[in-house]
């Protein structure tokens, strides 16, 4: 049986679109390191993580639409539901690395919220994704724990990126419109506010383990339930559309 | 950075085979990086990494003198010919 978006409530579609768009854009942003990673082996590892996230995005989009490419690439910016954390360029390695950790800590909780979903395809997907995400979290931890044990320069690089990106990460939990419908239907098991509390515990636990002390920030404002795009988004989207607009009717 | 030699083995009776080398800062980080560099398309089921510094490397002078001993090569032809003769086939 293939589910289509017509079987889902608007709140469910909104929640899943938000997750799918986050996976799409974090994967695309991670993939911009291809050929530019700090060393060859890490270049491959980071872009492999990017591919995993893009794979999750495709699998989620397939539940929402018949035409994944169009939905993924050709919506108007206002119709995307990504969080700003996933849209940011993060052109410096310390920022990309810290975002990877912050995002994957959140992704873990989102898959947990889908693990016993009333939509069977989401249960399957959550189980598959978690097998990949274990490695993603280990990867982030291996680097950040080494940087934490390293010199002042490395520690400062991490702290600078955390200070800037954590407020964006906390805004991942800004609930989408109609979230309660998705909860009532059992598509997701946990409200954003509860996921946010678990997230804080896990992120604080990591920082504590690494010996970083920070003043806990508040979430950025302005996403307006994920309906507003961040500065620079249109340019980013255009870069992703470069191939598809050459021939929008082409079949791959 | 350390250099590691990477070996992979597929299921079944095939032996471990050298598939290449790679760099990593330490053994713990070398494992996931090796996985992504050499096994991300399921090229193997088991993986060994050997720090290149741990290899016991033979001096070329130790190996070279054996290059000119054709009498140590046996292609089995003389034995096969004798057996054929004894079976009366040749």
C-alpha cells in the first residue's frame, strides 16, 4: 500500500514536510564540503553522512508527493518548512561540524517520535534511519571530544560555533501549525515541547562530558512556525535548482 | 596523522585483501573513516586496519636474490607429461 498525502491531516503533512525539508537542506549543505573537506578521508565521511540525510529526505518526500524532484526543488520559498539551522551556509568547518552534532542530536529525537507511528512506512524508515544515525552521532562525538581535549584554539572554535548555532538548533522545536493533529492521529508520539526538553538534556550532557560551560541561550525568533525562510535562502535554492531548471520535464 | 593499511574480507572463505591505505589522526577515528573510504558500498563484511608503522618491512636485498632461480618454478608440465606417457596417451 502506498500512502499519499491525501490520507494525512494538514498538521501531519506540515510536520513531515518540516522534517523532510530539514533533511534535504542539511544534506545539501553538508555535501558542499565535497572536495573541500579538511582531509580526504573526512571529505568522504562527511559527504557520506550528507548522502544519508538526502536519502532520508527522499524517503519522507515519497510519502508526501508523487513527484519528489518537483516537490523538493521547485516549490516557492514560502512553501518550504525547513528550520533556519538547516538553511545556513556554515562555510567554516567548525560551524559545519557543530551544526552536524546539533542537528543529529535533534534528528535522533525526531526518529524516536516516529518509531511507533501509526503510519507503518514511518516505523520502517525510523528503524533504518536510526541504524545510520548511530554512526553520525559517533562521528560528531569523535571530533568534538578530541577538540575538547585539545588546545585553547580548538576549544574556542567549538565554543564560537556553539554560541552562534545553538539558538538556531533550539528553534528546531518551534511547533508547526497543526502539530496536535499529528499527535492525535498517532503519527508522532511526542510534542515539540517535550522533544525540546529531551534535546536540552542531551546537548547539555554532551557539553558537560566535553567540559564546555556555556550560558544557555534562547531560541532565535522569526521562523514563524517554519513559514519564513532565512536570509540567503533563495540563492541557496537557486543553486540546488541549477540542473533541474535546464529541463524541468526531463525524466531521470 | 597516521597512515593505515586497509584490508577487507567478504563473507565466505575468501581471504582478507589489501584494498588501499588512508590517513587518520588515531586508531579510534581511523575505523569510521576507513569504513567511509573503503566500505561504504558494502565492499566487505570484515575490516582490518594496520598502522603502517607496525608493518615489518623486508629489505629489498633480502628478497631480490630469489628472482633468478627458475628451478624453483614448477608448472607441473613434466609430471603431467610423464603421467600421460604411463597411461599410454603420448
